[in-house]
C-alpha cells in the first residue's frame, strides 16, 4: 500500500513538473521577446509590433539599423542596434549560450555587417573608447561623419555566438571583417613605423581569431564528420563571394581582399580550414609584399600576427 502511495505521489509530482515546463513554453515570448521589449520597440520604431513573426522582426531590425551607406549611420540607427544587442545578450553573465530563434540569425548578421567598423573594434577589443562607451545607457558617439556603438564584451560575444549557428550569418560576418581588415591595412601611412605599423595587422588577427574561436564553439559538440561538413559548407559560402581583381596601387583594400580570396580558392580543399585560420597572417604577408617592406620586417611581423590570432581564438573558449 505504501509503495503504491509513494508511486502516486511521484507521478503527481512529475505531472506537475511537466505541466510547469509546458506552461513555460507556452508563455515564452517568441523571437526572444524582441517585439515585446519596450526599449527595443522604442528604438526600432513602428516597424516592430508585438506578436510579429521572426521574419518580420528581423526585417524591422535591418530596416531600423541600415545606414545610407555601409558603415554610415545616424545616432538613432546605432542606438537601435545597441538596444537589440543588449536585449539579446544581457543575460550572458549567467551563461555563454543564447538560444536565439533561427529566423533572427541572418537578419542580425546583416545588421551587424552594416556596422563593420564597429564590429571590427568590438571583435579586436583593443580600442579603449569602445570599452568606455559600452554601457547600455551610454549613447552612440559621432566620429568620422558617422555614429558608432559599443556593447559589453559578454553581451557582444554571446549574441555573436548565437548568430553564428547559421552558416550564412557567420559567412556574412567573416566577409565584413575581411573587408574591414583590408581597409585597416590600406589606411596605414607609407612611412609608418613601430606600433603604428604593427598594430593594424595584429588587431586584424585578433578579430579574425575571435571569429575562429566562435566557429570552434559552434562545432564543438558535433561529431567529427558533421563538424567537417559544417566547415566545408561555411567555406563554400565564403568562396561564393564575387571579387574583381585590382592592383594594390589602384585599390589597396580591394587588392588585399581579392588576393586572400584567390589564395583560399587555390588551396587544396583539405587545407582550406587551416588556410582560413591563417587569414590574418596571409593578409599581413600580402600587405608587406605589396608595400615592398624590408625583409627583416617581413620576417618578424608574421610571428607577431600569428600569436595575436591564436591567443584570441583560445580566449573565446568553448
């Protein structure tokens, strides 16, 4: 009799727990609650309404954050991007993982790619201004004819990790960073020396290394065959980019981007994942060669750049 009674109590408890879980699922806000978030709704504007499906939410975010040209934004557009990132990643102090609705991944990557200079600085994490102005209540700031945004590192990386679950989204971000990295190298004055010369390629390597670490985290729990397939499809996405050849003199940034893409195309398929990891080094090498940098610098810089990328990749963790 006691055994049956105990069994009945256990079943009742299990039933209650199951009902609680189901109720939680039923009441969970769709699209990570973005359309219900007061601050997000205020900054994104009338394009975002409660009850919208994720495709509509993603479209509203892209429209509210898109500038007149890539990397050119108003304060309102930068604020909308900042509020969305905080709304998604603000719980990251408790967990590195964000269960992001799949329908939001590509739209968020599209929006972030439009902020490529800010994406680069938040990935590299070397500009103190981006650390000082990362707070939620600190407004985007104007510099160079556009507004910039920053968010706390844990908010940024947690959201980025969730976005990267989608191959197309991660490829969008990788190519945005590739172009920005090329622009950073192209902007280095011809007479630069010391840190002015070495910082841009090492910062590029850090940013690309963070993206490598995020890709590792995405595939960490996959079996080796699935992880290999994931990387192959990801590389195919990058290789689908159409690029026009340029000379370094006519278009330094375009030349560096195309040169790296062509090297990736020419690499044997089995070697492409490793070639992707050496992107920072390869771009720096092409840059020093195009600038006719002295031989000793060409010998020393790659090791420094490689360390920067490796440390950044390890920093992400799994």
